[in-house]
C-alpha cells in the first residue's frame, strides 16, 4: 500500500474502540492508537498524531502492519520494522518509530488487561 493511502486509511480516531492508548514522547509529540479486536485479531486500527510528519508516518506504518493481524503477530510491529519500511527517517527523528510502536503496544495492553 502506498504511504499516502496508508496515512489516509489509518489516520483518525475510532468511536467506541475496544482499546486505546496515548503516549507523549520526550520530544513533545503525542501519538494515540485506537483498536477494535474481534476473535483475537485487530479488526480496526486508527492513530492520531500531534507532532511532526515523521511521527505521522511512523503511526501509519505501525497501523498498516497491525491491521487484520492476530494480536500475537501485531506485537511484532517494532521500531526497527517501522524504520526499515520508511527507509528515509533521519537520525534525529528515529525516536518517532519508538513512539509509534510503544503507543501501539500500550493500546494492545489496554485490551489484554481488560480481558
């Protein structure tokens, strides 16, 4: 999926999600993830980023990789995977991938701890 399509598809918030999380990074950027889970699988995912373009890009990639996956597979979405996918993230913005992955993990934990 081209990046622009992923950004449009996954950007935004879900109404009444099964799980959500918000994390503010050391840089001041904030990432939010919203998940719907059905039969142990991510059936809906959206993110909202308040920060730089790299933060949004990392959120879109994390959402793309989590979408439709069983929770066990979605847990393998890592900062390294996000950076390898984007390929052009400058050194001083690599923390954006950590922010995206951390927020996704926290949203999955929110779901698992409710169960």
